[in-house]
């Protein structure tokens, strides 16, 4: 069984009706949002095979209008910080909480005039035994 946490998180972000559709992975060439798993985050494995994981995720926003990026990431920040549950679709994990250790920040402006902003979050989930 595969962990469906990123899929469920991306679906939640897309339910917020933001300026662009979010995808998992890299940003698209134009106006876009994306989420990516980042390295790091502690993990505790128990004797029964279950794991408590601090899942590190970066949420990226790209637009020629900086306010699109800032507003979208602020909406995401507020929605996720107050999220009570994000259930798995296949029973691969149990959601505990999401914390947002930093505010959205400017990463770059490219040659085409697009601004790229990022927001880092940490999700605490329990991954069930046998989940890859």
C-alpha cells in the first residue's frame, strides 16, 4: 500500500479555489502552485511497525503578480494550520496535525517576470505498518 498523504494534501489545497491549480512536484511553466516533499523530519518507528513521521512539505506559488503568491500561500497557511483532519483515502496514515513554522517567503524572480514564493509546513502523521 502506498502513502496517499501528498495526494490528500494537494486535494485539500485545490479545494481552496486559488488563482492556479496545485500539482505534486515542480511548478508549471506559467501561473502555478505545487507541493513537494522535502528531506528531513524526524521519524519514530514502533515495535508493531507503525511510524510517527514529521513530514516536511514545501508549498510553492508562481505568478507574475506577487499578491497572487502571497494571498494564496496565506490562505493555505491559515487553512492548514487550523485543519482538524485530513483522512487517508486508502487507510495508509492517520493525520495528527500540521504546523507552519514560517511565513511565505520570496524565493526568486525569473527572467520572464514570474515571482516564486514558498511556504514550509510540517505535518505530523502516523503511518501504518506495511505502507511504503
